[in-house]
């Protein structure tokens, strides 16, 4: 399905405004939730500014709406949503020596979150406790990692899976070699 980029840019402002109003949020509330300035949110909603992917991602997370759904033309429900490698949002400034790709849709934030994490040798991701009852499930795709949850720790190799409490301090590290993991964070409903 090929679409004219002008069609998408014409749809986006109205869809963002609809999503904000459906949540009963003011411009100020969206700005506070997303980290995007109130004036920028207003300009985007009026079609006076085109948001960057990062800005749009922050807005969709704040509004708890589907990133792709904001841009689609609404024609047909039979479709496969595809995010190409370069389109998957990532976090580069969390942890040390790790790159985190966010695989779950923004509306799942705080519920069921899915990540692809690549660690450099010596890389680590140290996390503060999530909400009470939160759990993580980690599968090692490549390399070897050390997982710590509270005072418990274990070493996992490619193919191993660990499930552990995430409502206490916990960490994942790759002390001896580069590694890649698939992480699911499950927060209680």
C-alpha cells in the first residue's frame, strides 16, 4: 500500500487532537506526560509543524494510542503492521554499553512491554523497582549474561530463559562478551 506523504501529514494533526480529546487531556497535560512542549503540541495539532519520529513516539505513549494507527488511512482491517528495522524506536541513553529497541506498541507501555537489548562486552542495564508485582522474562539470544534480582543472581547462556521479580532492584549485564536478549516486562493490571 503506497500512500502520498501529504495524505499522512494531513491526517496526523486531526488524529492527535482526537486522541487527546478522547483521553480528556489538555494541551498542558499532554505536554507534561510526553515531554513535548505545549506550544509544539499545539502547532502539531494545527498542522503548523511536522513532528520528528521521536516527538511522535513520545506523544503516542502519552496519549496511549497506536503509533501506526495514527498514520493509517483507516481502510480495511486486514493488514499486517510492519516496522522496518530503522523505524523501531530505540533508547540509547539507558544503562551502560547497551542499546534497547522497543518492540511493543506504545499503548502497551506500563502493561506488557517487549524489548530487544544488545549489550557490548561489559555493558549493563541496572533497573530500579517497577510497580508492585512486576515480573520480567528474559531469553538470551546471543552471548552470556548475568541476571540479578534482589540478592539472587544467575548466569544465562544463549537459549536460556529466566523469570524474576522486577519490583525490586534488578540488573542484566554482559561482563565477558557482547550479548543480545529478548526481554518481556509484565506489569500487573
